[in-house]
C-alpha cells in the first residue's frame, strides 16, 4: 500500500475539532454563572452549545476514521483470473524462483 492511501484527513481535522470543542465547552461551563456575559445572546450560553457541537463533530470524524478505514484493494495473485494466468505464464517461462 502506498503512503498516499494511508493518509486520512479525518484524523487531524477530527482531533482539532475535538480539542477546540473541549476547550469551548469548558469555557462555557466555567462562565455559566455569569449572566451579564450572555446578555447579548438572549441569555443563551453560546460557548457551551457550540463547544458541544464541535466536540460531537470532532468525535464523529475520529470514529469514522477509525471504523471505516480503507481496505487494501490488492489481492493475492491466486485469487484473480489474471493473477492465475500470470503465475502460470511465469512458471512456464521459468521466471519463478
């Protein structure tokens, strides 16, 4: 398998969103007792809610990168018709060791 197929962009982006989500959720929880801070947002703790959204999105990306990894598409030569023909041709010509 080549190095390009093993790179998955969901891992670093999911990690980034998860870390930022934890930080923003923590800040929202730390400032929950300060109603003057949320007067402009109709008394909604925007930091807490968007922190949880970012955390859920980051965890979702990390889980999808973990559980849905690409399977290698390379198969052994004896499992495909073309591979069996190539193996037979190499044996006839004495190319196999």
